[in-house]
């Protein structure tokens, strides 16, 4: 009877203990979770909530409101006395937090304690000096120039509005193929859905999010088409169990740039160039200015168009969003926090130097 009244707190405590063990033994996590439990969970979520024509998070929020209503009703009607009510609230909070921890870890969070993707691929992710970065940027620029000539021969901003469902299916299939060739343990068919009201996520300071409690990714439908495409690939990577933000970017980049679709290849390479430009600006402002000035007009127009689109909806609490995301990532063992997003240039160079043939 006592166990039942504290079951949420107990399960949360046991999940934390298992998390500590999993973090210390990532190979153990690969065995019991990545190749054992997570495929079952992924399959269950894909065949239920993933089939809904709307974001399942709406049902989740509705369920939370019902629980809150029941809790409040019990507190007001059935529980009498200030001491009993205080204890009832305390027990409710402990159980609620315990259930959140338990469900988060078992539905997806234990993926944080797997062997990192870059280690499984044998990549050495090392900071780049300015000379190495410029070398990579020249290669990226050359790729973009060739691709843009295939897509658009003038210097007007490149805007292709793809059918969202078709684009999601294409990226999912290509990611499944890529993960299989990489021999990375994966299972299922995760989904990413537009989140409405439009602009909500951007006002929260994010473009997209993976929500473990429903097994779905969500992105803001107001994003620029080029930004939306890469964000979709990034969130799909999370759905396949890649938790690190830098590695999700890397997988999104790899899938896009390996595609037979010139538009996807351009999207992936342009995202890489934008991260590279950010790194160069931080390292050498003069070299950054020189590089930007010599970029072909069409590519510059695309970057400016994306930047302008991103400025159209301002987040309400940008600094709070950054700090909370940084705290969350570090609490899950991602030491770089939000800086992990910017690891793409390092991982892309490491992959190029490794020269792996995935055909």
C-alpha cells in the first residue's frame, strides 16, 4: 500500500540509479537499451501516436490538465487539514517528478548514455585552426556553387516549397539507409510534425524539438524552406536515438549531402557553411569579411534571406531559452551544452578525412 502511494517517486529513483550505471558503462547501454528496449518503444510509438494526423503533444497537454484537475479536486474536496494537504502536495510533486524522470529516460533519454556516434564511426572531432577552417569552407563553397547552378542559374534567393509529408518521407528513408550503412543501431519510422499555432516554437527561442513523451519531433512551420528542411532532418535524427545536438546536425548534414536530390545536398552544404562562417567570424573577423565578400551573389542572397526570415519572429525570452537548454543538455552528460550544436564543422572535416565509402 505504501509502495503504491509513492510509486512515481520510487520508479524515478530507480531510473536515476540505472542512469548512473548506464553512464558508466555505455556498451551495456548499447546492449540492453539501444538494441533491446528502445526498438520496442520506438515501434510502439510509431504505430500509435505517430499515426495521428496532428501532433500528439496536444493529447499529452490535455492529459496533464486532467491530472491537474483531479489532483486539485482531491486536494479541495477530500483532503482536510493543512498538514494533510501539505503532505498530499509534497507526495504529489515527488510522484510527478519521479514519473517524468522515469518516462523520459525509458522512452528516449537512455540514448544519451550510448556510445557516441562519432566514436562508433571512429571520428576524431578536434577544434579547427583558421587555416583548416578556410580549407573546408572553400570545399563547401565549391560544392554550393555547382549545386546552385543545377537548381537556379540567377542570383535570386533560392526558395523551394516542398510538400512537407513527401519531404519527411524522403528524408526518413534516406536516413534509414544511411544509418544502416553506418551500422548504427536504429529501428522504426519516427515522425516530425508542424507545430501550431505557427510561430509558437520560434517565440520560445527554438526552431524544432523532439518530445520523448510522445516520440515525435516538432518544428515551426514558419521557418524558411531551407531552414525547415535541415531542421526536419535534425529532428528525425533525434527520433532515431541520436541525442547529441552536434551529432544530430552531423547526421542531418550527412543525409542531405549524400542524397541524390540536389536541393537536399544544397540545404546540407549551406547549413555547414553557415556554421563555418560563424566559427571564422569568431576566429578572424578580417578573414571572415574577405570570405563573405567573395562569395557568389546567389549564395549570399540565400544566407541573407534565411537570416531575414529568422528575424521576422523574435523569441520572447531568448536568453532564458538558451540557458535552460544549456542546463538540460549538461544535465544529460553533454558537456558542451548548447555549444554542441556548433560541432558540425569539426565532424564534417573528420568525416571527409576518414574518406569512408558508403555506396
